[in-house]
C-alpha cells in the first residue's frame, strides 16, 4: 500500500471523544502515523509480523499496521472510551486487530501478551508527568526486539541514558506534530511540536 493511500485511509478515522489531559490523549495525525508505519513496513517490521501498539488510543497505528499486512496486531490502552473508538475505527477499515484494556505498567499483563516482532507507539510525551514515557519504553523492550516510537524532538540523549545499554537507538526521523487546540490550557488554536520517530533495537 502506498504511503498516501495509507494516509487517506487513516484520515477517515474517529478521534478521541473527550481527550484526557492527564494521560495526554492526542491522536497521532494521519500523516505522521502513516510515515512511521510505512517506514517500519519498508524495513520488514510490519508485513507478516506480530505487532503491538502500546497506548493505542483510538487505534490509528494499530489499524494502519493491520492494513499493511501484519499477521497479528494487539493494541493496549488504559481508557475504555478510547477503546470503544478504536473498535469503531477497526470496523470502519475492516482492520483485524485485538484490543486489550490495561495498563502498560502492569508487568503480568505485558508478559502475557507476547511475544511480538515489533512494537509501535506514540506514548505520552511527559508534558504532564515528565517520565510518563518510561513505562512504555520498558514494556516495549519486554515485548519485542524492535520498537518504533514517536517522541519529543531532542529526547534521544535522555532516552539513551534511561535505556542504559538495554537497547540501541538506530535512527531518528524528524517530523512535525500539528496539535489542534484540545485542552483549555492550550493558549493557541494550533501549535506544531517537533517530534522524532525513533527505531530502537533491543540488545
Ligand atoms: N497511540 C494513540 C494515542 C496516543 S496518546 C494514537 O496514536 O492516536 C497516548 C495514549 O496512551 C492515550 O490514549 C492514553 O490513554 C494512553 N495511556 C497513557 N498512559 C497509559 C498506560 N499507563 N497504559 C496504557 N495506556 C496508557
């Protein structure tokens, strides 16, 4: 599937009904999601692979992975309302995904899910809680040898020190995350955050 075709498919999806600022519920914009997925697919990490989307929210990344031919896709998400949206999105795209309600910090849940070839995730950036992405990184390393994640631009040195040799950050692709005014504390109608798509390989 071409990048643009994937992007158009993801553009038709429903977003968060009532986004919760505490867990940083921002849907991944279709262009950015398609870019991550397409890149991962080109490197052989999606087609015929078992893929887990951590903090799948409305299921944008999980559905996209299914459209690109993943063998198995599981999305894990804390919020049942987001999962209800993800269920509708998967039905809309006829994407075959499994959705699990749970917390990525729950070790026994994570251990019971795998193994996977690839983790894809757009974790909270830590705007509310500075280390909110850390349990996602830990769960990703427990689940699969390869992880693609979207992080704030400039996160690499912090992540590397947190990884402490457990995984290598192989490359970063810069991108922009346009955020519409979602929460009352946002001062502008639209802001663009610089982000990076990182590929991490477990050592
Ligand atoms: N991946 C989705 C959503 C990104 S926002 C998308 O691309 O659209 C981050 C998501 O992580 C939110 O849906 C939030 O509810 C979820 N989340 C935050 N903390 C979590 C946790 N500890 N366990 C599981 N999901 C969590």
